[in-house]
C-alpha cells in the first residue's frame, strides 16, 4: 500500500498533455483477439488497469511487442484456450473489470469463453445483464458452474439478429459489437452506447475488415464477415483526465494549458465546467484555463439553482461528477450534484466535509454543495481513495487545502492516472509518494 503526502496551497502553472484514454484502450486491446494478424495500437496509457489487461492477454498466448512507450503490437495467433478455462485465469479476471470485454471476441472467434465476476471500482452495483443478454441473442449458451462461481459460454458460429439493449452500457455495447463482427448475417443494435471510445472501437474494427455502419449514433448495423485482418490504431486523449485537469486548474492554477485534447471528442465537458463559472478557453486543439480567484455557479433561467447530473453520451460522463463536486466547493453559489448511475460514488463527500466543505449528502445519489467562494479554505487531512475518480477529486481538494494532507490507497488512482504525481509536480505541485 502507498500514500500521497500533499502540501496544499501551491499554485500550478505550465503545460500538461493528457494520457491515452483508459476506457478506449481496454476495449481496443481486447479487439486484437479477433484476428490472428498483428494489430498495432499507439497512445496506450501506462496505468495499472491497462497494464494488467495486457499481461492477461500475454498469459492467454497473445504475442505483445512494445515498440515504444505507449506503442504496442498484439498478435493473437496462438491463443491458449485451455488456460482460459483455468482457475488461475478466472481468479485474475475477478480483480480486473476490463476482463469482461474478453467475452465478445473470444466467443466470436473461438466459440468459447469463461467469466467470473470481474473486479473494478467499488461504486455500486455494475450488472452484466446487457452483455449476457446481447451475446445470448446472437446464439451463445451460458452455463453457470455454481461451485466455481463461473459462467461457461459456448457457441458455434454466432448469428446476426436485432436487439434493443435494456441500457446503453458502454462495455456491454463494446462486447456485443465485438461478438457481432464475425457473426453470420446482420446484427442491429438499438440503444447502443455511442461514446467516442465506442466510435473508436468501431473505426478500428472497420479497418480490420468489419462492416459497421451507424457509428456515432445509438443504432448500429453490423454485417458479419468471415475473418478480420491486422490494422493500426491510435487511442484518443482521455476525456476524463482532461476534465480532471480543468478542475485542477480552476482550483489551484495560475494559468494552465492542456495540450492536444481532441476537443471535438470532449462533448459537453467544457460547457459543464462553464456552468460552474470556470473559464475554458480553446486554442485550436488545446485548452487554456486562466487563474480563477473567483468563479460563480450559474442558475437556471427560472432562477432555480443549478443541477449537474450524469447521462449516457452525449450527456455528461459520470466519471467527472466527483471532480465537479470538488470544484463547486470553492465556487460562489449552490449546485445539486445528481449521480444517477452508481449508488456509492458520492460516499467520498464525508472526507470533503471533514476538510471543511459545506455539502449535504441527500441520499446515495444526490449531494448539495454550497460553495465557499474562497472565503473559507479547505483544511488538509487524512483520507483514503475509495475509487479512481474519487481519488483524483480528493487529490485536487488536498492540493487546494491549507496544510498537509495524506491520501491512502492511491493504487486506486494509479489504475486510471499515469504517473500523476510527477506530472503535477512539474507544474509546481508538492506531492510525494510514500510506502506504508
């Protein structure tokens, strides 16, 4: 276990470049299982969740070549399906949520997949029904081994069909897309997730020889092909990290440039920060966040106070609500943060209340933040990171606070943010990693 020791009150300035997108990387890495030919992927972030996914593929027999930092070639020409059925493999899957996206490509290409309940953030119930129901509609059979707690999934060649997803699950959509590209006939997926990372997965698969149309909409049409071939792909910048840096710059920045953000793929994120009074200036594909000694939360046109809530793309990603909540603690005004998708993601606010923030946790999904308008500074303290996004939000809070803070369980932050303490130290932060 490791901790961050943070000296608060340091002003940050300079330039920072966002890493490759974690969620996209996990999807496209799994897609390499769909062909025996080499697939080269660039801008892969060096973070624990992605690195563990790569090691998992290596262990099942995928050849992985590291061409340069963040640049890998994958070749799945000798996959060991016996290992996929082993207790060792399944035990590792329980510690890595991204492992669930192995189901689609494995059942499509090899006719067999096994899955135990995957790990990941402890942010509430994250069901797999959408994955299972979609793949079942394509013709796969699911057998549950109650002794091992494992689903054994098997099929001949899958058959295309129409399906209406019960929810626009991002990983569920990715899994079903990967299962469908080699299915016989046409698959139509309605209520599909359409995040930029799903779009990127579809573009990669089309370069590999798939036939996917309707990309960027919630209605995908996939005409199955007999086989896929190699291709090259570059992962987008991580929109969640871009949003985290906007929030950090608003709280403790003296003028920060965020470089190469792929602005057109940020969606509503810059606008949402502007609703909190944060200036987000665009310069081409870069963002500049000036120093904010004061920022004021908008109200709705009828005068009621602002509500920020998550929604499927192109709505606001739930992964940024923790950061937005922290930014609101030093704004002028009041905002309701409504986390609709996960019932445990707001439970970190008690740590902010201990730091002096004025927050009312209404229920597991809603919190009212009354901003201090910089009249009352947060206080440093001891805290523990419960998940990736709460972890970065607590780090931002600690950087803005008076005094010294200690954040434990920073392995959670490492799962999503590459070498974060060194990158922020280069901007003027004082963050030290210590082993406990």
